[in-house]
């Protein structure tokens, strides 16, 4: 079985995390921002799995299960917030929404 060096996985994870971070910073659509946060969490999962495989223990894989649980909860809460925002303001663009204004 062909095994790739850990550096390949870490570079791929860094690229995925960077794409997610740029998306969070530059986009104003709430749904796209949540998708970019999911990309960032998946990049962290890839790093944890790579180190878990490299070190030969299961701690990283257990942490991935915890991160996936947090990601599922974040997706459910985020979708509920986006739906409530759309019902009240008729938009999902965050720069058009100002809830603190009188």
C-alpha cells in the first residue's frame, strides 16, 4: 500500500483552511459564510486524522468525532438563524442587516 508523507496532508489541509478563511472574510452571504466555516472545520479534521495516522494512536480520530459533532450542531443552529433572519429582514446578506439600529 502506498503511503503519502504527512506533509502532503498538511499542505492540503492548509489550503482548504485558507480557502475557508478567505471566504469568511470576503463574503457577505450568511449561507456561504457557514459553508466556509464548515470547510475550515474539515481542514482541521484532515490535520487531526493525518497526525493520528502518523503517530499511530486513536486520539486524533476521537477528536474528529467531537469536531464533527460541533459542526453538525453549528450547521443546525446556523440554519435556524439564517431562516429567522430571512423571515424578519427578507435578506441573507449580513451587510444589509443591522439589528442593533433603532
